[in-house]
């Protein structure tokens, strides 16, 4: 069969697609970008969050750069990619809202 370490739950039950990376993993990347410790180097996964390089998988979890409180966590849930490549207000579809 194979070693447990070789098994990928994600690859078996929900293989990553462009849509999955761009619309789901991008949200995780944006959160990690704000809270991860500097040594996690989250920016290296931007091409994955963009859906361009699906082999550059993000880690399942990261070490936080600081202690997160409940209020801060709630604010992160309001994130709309402001200030990132993924910011929809800078997208061609933003129209007059730019």
C-alpha cells in the first residue's frame, strides 16, 4: 500500500484546482499573510493563491507572529484582500469603484 507519510488527504478527497486555490486558498493566504510569524515567508505562496502554481502548496497551519485575540480574529474575517494582488477594488471588474 504505502507509508502513511505518503498519503495526501487533500489529493485523494479534494484535489486542488484553479478555482479552489483562487477562491478558497487565497482567503487562507490572506489571513496567514496578516498573522504568521515572519519566518513563515507567506509571500512565497502568492503564486499558489493566485492559482498559477498549484504545486507550491501552503502549509496547513503556521506559527503566529503574535498572540491573536478574539476581536482581531473577527476583524480578519472581514478581510477583502485590501492591499494585496488579489484586491478586487484594483481589478478590471471594479469599474467605477476603483
